[in-house]
C-alpha cells in the first residue's frame, strides 16, 4: 500500500506532513480534478463544436465538390466551345482570305472594266460626233437625192415624150418606106413598060 507521502513524492524519512498541509494537497488535488473535469467538459464541447464544424466543413466540401464538378463541366464546355470557336475561326479566316483574294480579283476586274468603259465612252463620243457629221452629210445626200429624183422624173417625162415622138417618127418612116416601096414598084412597072415599048419600036 502506498502512503500519502510517497504518493505526492515525499519519503517518510525526509518529510512529515501536517494535517493542514495534507488538506491543502487534497484541496489542490480536488481543484485540479475540477479543472480537469472542466477541461474535459470544455474538450467535449470543443469536440462537439469541432464535430459541428467538421460536419459543416464536410457539407461545405461536398458543396464545393459539386461546385467543382460543375466548374469542371463548365470549363470542359467552355473548352469545347473554345475549340469549336477556334475551328470556326480558322474556317472564317480561310474564307476571309479567299474572300479577300476574290475581292482583289474583283477590284482588278472592276478597274479593267472601268478602263474599258472609259474607252467605250470615248469611242461612243467619237461615234456620236461621226454620226452627227454623217447626219449632216445624210441630210445633204437626201437633198441631192431629192434633186436627182426630180431630175430623173423630169428625164423620164422627157424620155416618155421622146419615146412617143420616136414612135410617131418610126410610124412616119414606116409609112414613107411603104410609099417608097410602092413608088419603086410603080417605077419598075413603068420602066418595064418603057423597055417593052422601046423594044417594040426597035423591032419595027
């Protein structure tokens, strides 16, 4: 059996404890026990608080995990959309490059057409000037044609008159030729009669 002095670290040979001293030790021990009990109570309360905090932290962590999953999903969706946008951007850039090339070709063609239009406009102005000149000549030619037409009509009228005169003259000539032929026949007959008469006279 352990004695009180040896319990508190004193040997019987070195110290003699008085009742008041022992009572002080007991009081101190009780006080320490109460403090330890309070500490245990506080510790239990602290554990409860810690458990509550841990539960809240666990719930918070679960919520954060859910939020993290959602954030990962959003990030993955954003990456997917970014890749899609990047792919579309490459396509758009290529299309833009082709469009710029077509625009350059169109501009060159437009400049060529503008130059051609300028030449055509100049040629048209020249043709209009020539047309005006030709129009004036045409008016002059029409006037000359009118004069020549009038002269032609007049010549045709004279020709018709001449043809009628020629026809009359031809008829007159025909009549004269017929009469001449008749006179020749008469002359021949008279000559033959004269010849016969001369022959008869000679034979007598």
